[in-house]
C-alpha cells in the first residue's frame, strides 16, 4: 500500500494531461538517463545534486519525483522539496516501475533543442484556429510544460525558426506538419510515442475539425465552432492560446471519462 509520500504509476497516469497535474521531476543520474532517454510524459529532467537551488521555484505546488527505481535519489529530492514548501511525493518503483506498467513514455530524441532556460521553443503561423491551439496544448500537457510558442506572419515561420532556434510546426514542408490524412496533432502523438486511448479519441476530433471532415466524429463540428469562436474573441494569439488550453482540457476529460455519459431533459419525466 502507498504511504503518504508515494504515488502509484496507475494513479499518476490519471493525473498526467489534466489541468491540475503535479510537477513531474525526473532525477535519474546522467548514466541512467543515457541508458533510456525517454521520459514519463510531462516530466522535466533535473539533477538531485542541486535541488536546494532549484527546488524553491516549485514552492506551494505539488510535485512527483522519480528516479530509476524510486529509491534514495527520489526520496532524498522529495524530502528536500518538502523542506522548501513543495508538496512532494515519489513515484513507486520509479521510472522502471512506470515502464513495467507499460505506460506511455515520451521519446525525447524528437524534442527540439532547449533554450538557456531549458524550454523547448516552437513557432507557427499567427491567428490560430484548430491545430495551432491543439498542438501547443498537447506539448504543454504531455511533452514540455514550460514550452514557449511564437506566433508570426506565415511567410516568416521558417526564417524565425532558424534565427530564434524554434521548431516550426503546422506549415507545409516541415517535420511537424500534416502527413496524408493526418493533421499535425496526430503526427505529434505518433512521433513522441505518447498514444493512449483518450488522446487518440481526441486526435480524431481534432482531425475532423481541422481538415473539414465532420464525418469522423459527431463532436468535431462542435470543436470547430468553439475554435472559430475563440479566434473571433481574442486579438492576441497568446491570450487565445490560454483560453484554448481550457477548451482542450475539457475535451480531453470528455474523451477520457465522459463519452458514455448522456444528458436528458426533462429530468423528472414519469416513466410509462
């Protein structure tokens, strides 16, 4: 049974991708990380050696710490974090326990280079609608919670990417783009290796809304309508992205937890 300072892989898997997910911190040694460079989705890689220096930035938040097997490195780091005002727990069995549970792991070899603050930087066309909000949501929730997104004039996306070391996405002739019938959101799920039933269901909605295929899912027209509405509500692309995060949080939770639920009216209809 879990103690108050640990969490199981199964329980953690239910938290990842949600709006209130804890900070996930991987403190495996460089040697252990080199042996398997994948990460639990949404994790950030930090060193246990200097936890006293970086731990304070998470004060007041909840954090889950993992090392290779959930032993001394995770336990010690979590203890330090609690000293710094963080509600810190460790992952039972660590990274190896997560792997043994056959849960998704993020392929970090596909990540673009990080900036001086350890963030991935992405660039795409201004005035986003569907894919250009869905992809940042996916990245922030499952890939890099600190990712930076730049929205620029369409002709400048590639040049801005080169000059500012940002990964271009959702434009033609770049790696992170549509492929055949798949939209960029589909491609990111596949390339990062984070496919799970709820994300794949959401991907069908995004594809239907983004590629004029309302036949793919009954909910796709609703996602398109909400996306176009947001684009009319916000002149600032970053403000629209923040609002879109909530939209996709809601659709993700529906895909994961509520697809079988219906809503009927009137609620007090007398049965025959």
